[in-house]
């Protein structure tokens, strides 16, 4: 992505789920299947589950409103790997920004078996049908689910800030929920590493603590850097 990330605060998220086919997944089915078959040879732990992508959205009165459609993970990963050629959808997801009592922000290093191996993120994940409730895509539930799966920590342990930090970058729409802890960042890191040590195949290979831009690693994704730069500047 050549453009710079845009960071803004929003008060809420209101996304509905619609039964709608994705033309990209239909028209390029043969190429997608061939791509994913090769990917499985490199990363056999991956599986072709379901994913939700955003196909319409706008911010109205401080609320992100829009609609998501369902597709298969093979189509989603191919679209991402090929440089987001279909411009009719966005990669929209929730992310957890855990901030320790000492101000440290915790990031996860993706494991070798994952699609984004080695990249450094806030705990996050693509929404899927489990996040659909009464026709709505519950991004806050998705954040809590991914946080629990990746770190073993429960979102109820944290004090959330009101609203969301929304970062848009090309085809990416990241919805970041800031979560404050009474524990230090190092204490949280120790808990997560203990959880991961007991997992057969943890999604995160390591946990990094960032306290300033001096701690930035080249593998941190641009939307995460943009969020932290604004955060450290008091935004």
C-alpha cells in the first residue's frame, strides 16, 4: 500500500450481515483454488474456513455503518496476497490494544504456521460467522474472542476506552479497541507466554512491549504503527 494510514476516533460501529455473493471469489475460483493448494503445502495447519469482508461502509455522526458479506478464507487470502485487486470490499476487523498500567502496549508476533508469519500485530482477526448476532456483525465480541484465543486473556479483565480508533489504509479498515489493565505490560506478557507455552500450536510466537517509537520493529504492520504514533503523541 503506497498511501499513508488515516487514523480517527469513532464513537461506535454498526455493521450488518448480508447474504451476498462476492464476484471476485466466483470469477477467479480456479486461480484461487490453485493458489490455496500451494499455500497449504507450505502451511498445512491453515484451513479454508469462512470470513467476513466489508462491502459497503460510511461514517455517519461518528458511527461506522456498513454491511459485510461472507466468503471463504482461500478467496480472502488470495485477494490479500494478490494486492487487493477487487476494490468492492474492504478487509475490516477488530483489534485489541492492551495497555499496561505502566503505559506499555502489547503486540504479538505471528507464528510460522500462520498466513502472516513474522508480522507483528495488535491481537486481531478477520471476523467470521461466529461474530454475527441477530443480523449484526458484533466487532466487540470478535475482539474479545480473538483476544482470548491468541492470549488466553479475557476482555472483561480490562477497562475499555469509549469508542474506537479507526485506521484506514488502502483496502484495510482496522477497528481498534483500547483496553487498559491494572497489571504492568511485563506482567501481562508473562501471562500470555505462559498460556502460549501450554498451547499445542499457539498463534503468537512472541509478545513484544512497545513504550515509544524507539521500540518500533520493521515487522510491525503500518496500521499498528500509525495507531501507536498517534497514541504516543497524545491522540
